[in-house]
C-alpha cells in the first residue's frame, strides 16, 4: 500500500460525490463503495506504518 493509492481513491470519491450532488443516484452508490475502499486502504497503510515503526526502520 502506498499513499498514492489512497490519494487515487480519494480522487475517485470526489468525482463520484460531485456527480451524486448533481442528482445522479447511482453515483451515490459508487461514492459509498469508494469510501469503503478508502477505509480498507487506510487501515492497511496504518498497519504498514506501525510495522515499520516497530521494526525501528524510521
């Protein structure tokens, strides 16, 4: 996992949420799915950071 993948997912969310705000109901579903992916990626990234911290790599 990298910060780039997280940022990419945030951009997808932004795009879908803007479509939803304009009245596209299907975009709301995609935005929720994107939020779930962001949550998953953030959790994985958090774990990777903690592992590096525990190893003393930082």
